[in-house]
């Protein structure tokens, strides 16, 4: 599990060029009578069920843009990597294409899109439904938190970046124990680091890791899981990452 989480986040934290390049295809599904799209990278010559990774762009972004910035398909060639396209949103720090965070906003438009998209992928690709992951940046990270709250039972792990669960309100309490890798910038002016630290503390509580120091690794062990907490500081204190893992023995 730790290896899978690190693979999810390596693309977020890296701009390195890699040799693997796969061809992606744009798929379309109908959700609430609207055509919604996603960019999909599937393993070449896939013979066995493959892990599935969702990557959600930020407000004002696009599926093609995020596929170049968080190009997990180039790091994890065995996985099916999906970059969904958001729709117009208003409010927050800016208007633009993005994701509705709460199921009460616009009646959960994007949660329903996720349901339709996942069903399509499971029917048309050889998906390992026991290994489904989600990551996203900014507004996409907020939607990753929303999926943890509203569809947590469908996922293996989450990795929100530069975001918080604040807009979930009371719905944040619906989250179930899951491995999570939280990435944030200490100098982020849109999502203050203090807000992210509250999310980290809540994630520790949900995962039964409340006794851990924020600068410790493999300190806690409960009855059926190992708890980890790790700070990663990059040069110039650009990022602070928190790895909070709950794994079966």
C-alpha cells in the first residue's frame, strides 16, 4: 500500500521527464443529460485487471492540462489513469471549469458524474475494483476529499493536493478510514497551511493515528493496521507533505 501511495504522489511532486509515453483516448458519458468527458490512458496489451487512478484538475483547469502536470500515466504504466473534465463552477476564489464539492451544491452534479464514469470504465476496461485511487489538485483536491466522504467505500486510497475539506462541512464526518497522502504548500495563499494541518489532524483521527508525532514514521500500530506520519520538506519550503497510511498487515 505504501508503494502505491508513493506512486500516486511522485507525479505531483516531480517534473522529471520519463521514457514511458502512452496514447490516451477521450471518452464521453451522459450524466444528467449532459455529455461529460474524460481522458483515459490504459495499459498497452493489458491482460489482467489493472488499478484505476482518477486525477482531478483544479478550478479553471482541464483534463489535458492536468494530464501534463500530474502525469501519473507516465509513472505507473500498469494502471488505468483517468483525467476527468470538470464543468463550469461559480464561487470560491475564482469562477471556471471545476468540481462541485458538496452533495448539496447543485444536487451533487459531479458525484453523479463520477458514478456514471466509474460504471462506464468498469464495463469497458479491465478494472481491478479493489484498487481504485483518487488524487486532485486545488479544487480537484477538494473533490478528492468529497469522494472520500461520499464514495469512500469504492476507493483504496486518496491523495489530495493544495486543498482542504472545509467546504464539506458536516459531511466531512462521513469519511471512513482510508490511506491518505496530503500535499500542501506552506506559503499557499489560497489554502492556508493551518487549514491543511486541521485536515491532517482529522485524517489521523479517522485512521486511528492520533498518537503520532507529525515528524515520525511507523510510530503507531493498532490491532489491524499500521499508522505512519511523515513530513517531507522540499527545498525553499515549497511543499509540506503528510503521509498518513492505514494498511492491513
